[in-house]
């Protein structure tokens, strides 16, 4: 263990200088760029993880020089990783759900009815609307992407539409609902970080969210390419092999009901996976036994093994149709392990960065330079995006900037909901645009499209921070305390900027 005898004493200020704070940040940017240059889309399958761990060591060296003990930084990394345990288990549950829904016919039933109902001309726009409505109702972008989003990706594949644009439409709609729903963890956390009333926050959030969604839908409509498309051949082929009645939708209905009644996400999704396995046993036993391909096994054990395999390592389809087999051969907890590896290393890096106060040091000049209302909002947007990039976790990116900016916003005469809304407009939505952030990694793994490929089409997520800044510039009165009805505490009273 390194000797800390030359490091500053704990009694001294242990905040790094600006130049020192830049060391792990510049290192991360350089190494991630180099990883993408050398490995392309495969960078997330290992090279990014190595870069993050190396930069965590760089941050540890900075912390040690500042007087933090190795034990303190180790505990910070562990505590940060602990915040991601829930996300990791949700990822494992989603892997199982994809495997059993592919085997049970739930996924193909969603594709079938999507082909029957959705027009290719306005598919991207319709996808965003569906995901927005469902996410608003259940308050979870992850659940929407892991259930309805998967089905919509399958529809897009069958009719030859762009998977990156489809994924962007799914994420755009899902995050509109996630940042605006009273049932959303992100919404509640943003309000709590700013000490704002939840429903005042939601009302304020719609002011930026609705115009952004409208623009998003217009752009997605224009991205569609009107053309003749006859889905009859595909739908007939699906109907001959799979049950396309209401029965395959039972697991989906179960997930939506559990989500609406506020069951924990992991429990909700894992029960949906089990429901898919049970449905496969009773509704499509031939598919299960063909997947196992061990005729010597008793039927009961063969069915059990098939469900077990689909949940653990994914389903392999052998329908004879290349398009169908490509769609259905997926899932399993095993398919999520690379993403989990990325989340673990990113959170470890983020924990050390937070402990050594690198983020506060880098953000302080931005806060001090901001004078006008729009500049304050822009500073908070930059802080939210920067924290998503460096801490690699949406929750940290919501709580840390929210707490940091709350007092200064109120001292400048701005309201609590101005803080909470801006946190939602930045930290919540931009998390899905960062490949190594837990949200970006989740969306890429679930939808099967690399973050860097879908990010240009996640229109809502890209525009929402800009709309927040633009609104602050054009209508600063919307951000004032007088509109919030939420007076500041004694140490938060307005001061001259």
C-alpha cells in the first residue's frame, strides 16, 4: 500500500486544483476515443471497461495525493458500485424476459400486430407516441424499452426500417414519460434533490417536455419514407407458426399491471420472464422441446430445461425463416454480462471521482461565471451532462448537481422547480446518450443497437436540454421564485448576483 506520509493531512482542504481534476477526465476522454478508434462498436465489449478501470486508478492517484486514504477511495468505489446493483439485477431479469418471450411467441405476437396496425410511413413517430404514453403511465423507461420496445424493434426489422432510428424513437418516447410521470424514480429524485413539491415539479416539467416531444414527433415523421409495403406474406407466415391471439400478450399484460401497481422493477420484469416461460410450456411446447433437442429426456424435464436455458443463455430459434430466426435467437442473462461489466467499471470510476471532489472542482468555475437566468440553467445542464459522463450513473447525475445548484439558484432568486425541472431536462434524459452510463449501456443491450448509433436519433433526449436553456433565455420569469410559491430558507434568500 502506498505511503501517505507526504500527502496533505485530512485536516487540510482536500479539493483538487483545476489542473489536477482534469487528469482523470482528460485521461478518460483520450482512452475512450482511442478505444473507439481501434475497436469501433466493439469498444463496449471490453476496451471501454479497461479504459474506465485505468482512469479509476488515475483518479485514485489524485485522491491519494490530496490526502485520501486508499481505504476511503476503495469504500467510495464499493459504495458507488452498490448503487448499481438494482440496475444489474434488472438487466439480468430483462435478459431472461427476452429469452422466454422469444420462445413463448409473445415477441412474435407483438411483431404480428405491429405489422397489422402500424403504418411504415409513420412508424417512427407512432413508436415514440406509444412509448411515451406507456412510460407516462408506468413511470419507467427501462420497463418500456425492455418490453414494448423490443417488440417495436422486431416490427422495424421485419419491414426493413432503420433499427437506429427505431431505437431513438423508443428512447425518445420512453424518456418523455420517465421524466414526467409521478411514478418515476427519476422524477421523484429530481424533485427531492431540489426540495421541490413533486406535483409542482411535474407541472413545470411539462412546460419543456411537451414542446420537445412535439418537435421530436415532427422530426420522426419526416424521417419516415412513404412507400408501398405489403405485410401480408410476413403476417401469414407468422400466423402459420405462432399463436397470434390475445394469449401471448398475457406476460406483457402482467408486466404492465405490476408496473402500474408499483411493484419493484426487478420483480416485475422477472415475473414477466417466468410468465413467458410458463406460457411457452403450455402454448408452444413443441418449440421448447425443439430448442432443447434432447428426445431422450422425459417431456416434463425437457420443458423445464428449455425454459431454464432460455432464461439463462437465451433462445435459439430454428423455424426455417432466416428473418424470424434472427429476431428470436436472443436473450438470456448471459447476453447481459458484458453490459454489467461496463456498468461495474463505470460506477467504480464514478465513485472515486465523486469522493475526490473532481466534479465540484470542474463545475465551480461554470457556476461562478453564470449570471443571467439562462446562464444558470445552462450551467446546470452542463453539470448534469458532465456528471452523467463522469459518474456514469443517472441517479448520481440527478442528486449531485441538484444539491450543488439548489442553494445558488435560490440565492439568485430562482425557484426550486427551476432546479428540479432543469435536472430532469439534462441529467435524466442525457443518461441514455452515454455508452458507458448505466442507462446508455442498458438501452444498447436491450434494443440491440449501439448507443453511438441510436444517439443521433434520440431526438427528445438531444433537444430537451436545449429547450430548457432556450426557455430560460426567452421567458426567465418562469424560473423566478414568485411563480413557485416556495420561499427560500434563511441561508437561501436572494443575493445580488
